[in-house]
């Protein structure tokens, strides 16, 4: 005779993780769980929760277990083919929204789940939004999110700017892989289960940022903005790269934790 209350008490998990996994296993709301905490559950439902709880105890991210993660107030489907959307990436979205003029052409490089371009398009339907990723599996997730949320975004497979030759954008945004090879975070927590090629360049952390900054001259229109996310200790290097590539108004913005998180600049 198992009840939600018992399952949660015996889960040996963080309380919020356990509740979210139980809601997913039972396909119920948080309010339902509170009202039915002492209901006797069918054994199959209890077993479904136990299976999820065991995977969580083994380290699998909650977002992959339930298949979604909230970003900018909307639910995005995620799978191990894509990075799990992070709250700090909302800063990149806000900075982009503040700089995109009416009808601006925007591209997101390395889109993953598509959370950045889909959010931009839904917040600002006037924008012409496209996105690229090198991974076909990631693009399938991103296209699914755009369709499910009703966002008209054009997706293409591309190694950064490679497939965009001849196109012009007013704004380029990116959350590229920027973690230094061998960084301890890569072997801890959720990151162990995420696509390593979406997290690290397997080098000094700036490999992709260099390519994105140095390649922006062709695709970016005059006075166009480039904005990209980076590590807490990469602000200075990012600004140096932007300045060397001829960008003006070069700045770094801190995330809500006060850490350098996004840098960018404007072409002359
Ligand atoms: N912000 C992520 C982390 O440190 C990394 C994301 C990225 O490499 N783009 O967990």
C-alpha cells in the first residue's frame, strides 16, 4: 500500500527533485499531489516513480528524466542530445531583445534545444529569427520546440557560419561551448550527462568564441550586434577578441549571481 507521501519520504532525493519526478510518473499537478498525498497508488505507478528515483540517485538530470525544462517562462523539450537550458542564458535573451530593432534579422549559433531563438521569436514576432547547430539530433529537438510553441524560426545545420554564406544579420547571438578542457565541472552533476561537445571546446575554452567573433564580420550588417555567453572568467579575453576584430561599444554584462556572463559589441 504505497502513497505519494510515503514515496516522497523514502525517495532519498532532494525534496523538489522527488516531487517533480513523482508528478511526472503520475502525470499530475503539484496541487493534485498535495490533495491526494495519502491515496493508495496502483503498484505500476509506484514502480514508475521508483525507476525514475533510482536513475536520479545515479546522477541523471531531472530535466532529462522528465523531458522538459522551463526557460523564460515556457517549457522546452530536452533530451541528452541538447544542453539543458540554464537560467543565466536568459540574460543573453534580454540583452538581445533590448538591441534588436523592429524587424531585425537574428541568428542563434549552436542553438541546442532552440530555447534562445524560440523565445526571441515569441517575445518579438516582428523579428526574422533563424538558428543553426552542427548536430542534426539537436536540430530535431529545436524544431520540435519551435513547432510545439508556435514559433516561426528557420533552422539549418551548420558549423557556426559555414552554411550562412551570403546572408546578412542585424544581430548574432550564441551560447557556445566555453568550458576549458578538463575542468572539474565537466565530471560533476548534470554536466556528466550532457553532450560534452555542447559544453567544452576540448581546448582553452575560447576556441569557439574566437571563431564566432572573428567570423562575424561577413554575416553581420553594419552596426549589427554580436552577443555571446561565456564563462565567469572569460570576460576580459572576450572583450579583447571583440576589440581586436573591430567591434565598438564592447561590454561585458554580469548574470544574476554577479558573474561575468555575456559579452558583445557592435560593428562600426
Ligand atoms: N553555463 C554552463 C555551465 O557551466 C555551460 C554552458 C556552455 O558551455 N555553453 O554549466
